[in-house]
């Protein structure tokens, strides 16, 4: 187990990722700590590997929101890279981007919103959490052929929540924000679609105007959100 910083090539990837958000008006936050867990593959992880389903957070890495830490399971990454016939470092980069995706949705401030306060609660559906992390990672890997290939190969072997991102491939990053502000009830992919449709219909509206419209549309409505 060792704590480490970002390697130079990773720094470049994470900078690319963060730039997407800074360009949309997000602020900066203290970066997460990165821990490499290089212990032999646990019995639990061996079971998961046997199942053939390679969901990132159960096997390859993890974002621990209370500690704001990203953990990488390096022995599992090595094993799965062999199973998928991909380079270890490329797979690790994909895992790192996914976990940074979780951290971004949790910690990156926007305007008055310092962070997503209910990140750790049960108020958001797993589809949304994994959908976001994957979509955010995709925004970077899609322009880097080798990482795109690794991302897609891994994605073929993942469960449904890890594939939700495909429905929002062409959506605005701002869509993410609107869902993040839903602190009153469970946020689902259905809400995400609703916001996304509204945004596409109102492309010239500012974020604040959009928020007001959505508040009006949903207040007291059947969705009961905001
Ligand atoms: Zn995840």
C-alpha cells in the first residue's frame, strides 16, 4: 500500500479532464489522495474476476468520498489487463479517469455550490453515479485512440450502470450540474433525461435561467425534485 502523486502522463490526462470543467465555469478543489493497493488479489476480487464482470469500483479502483481518496488495486489491474490483452498502464489510466469522475461530481465547486453535499447519501441512484463517472472519463478517452479502445473493451465486460453514459454521449456537461443540485429525493436516470431534453430545447438559456425553468417545471410536480 503506498500513497503517491500523479505521474507526469497522468497529470496531463487529469489536466485535460479538469479543463473541460473549468471551461464551463467550475472552480478548483483540493485534489484527491491516490493510494496504490498492491496486496495480492483478495478472495473477494478473485470471485469477481471469475464472474467475468469487471465493474471498475468493485475490482480495479475505488473513490472513497469521506477520505477524498482514490484507491487503485494494482494487482487486479495487472490481472485484468492480461485478460483483456491491453497495456497495464493504459488500463490504469482509464480507471484513474473514472475515479476522478467520481471525485469531480462530488467535489468540484460551481458558483454557490461548494460540493455535492449528498454525494455520500443514498439519494442518488447507482446508475447516475456510474453514468457520470463513465461519461466524464469518456470525454477524455474519446480523443486518445489507445485509451478509447481500452475503455470500450472494459465497458463490454461491465454491468448496466457502467453503460448508462452512452445515452448522454452528446449531452452538455451542464446537465450533470442540474442533477447534482437535486438534494431532495432520489436522482435517477429518468431525471437526467428530463433535464437533458430541457437543455437541448433551450440551448440559448443561461444556466441560471435553465435552473429556474426546471425548478418551475418540477416544483410540486410528480417528480417532486428540487
Ligand atoms: Zn465508479
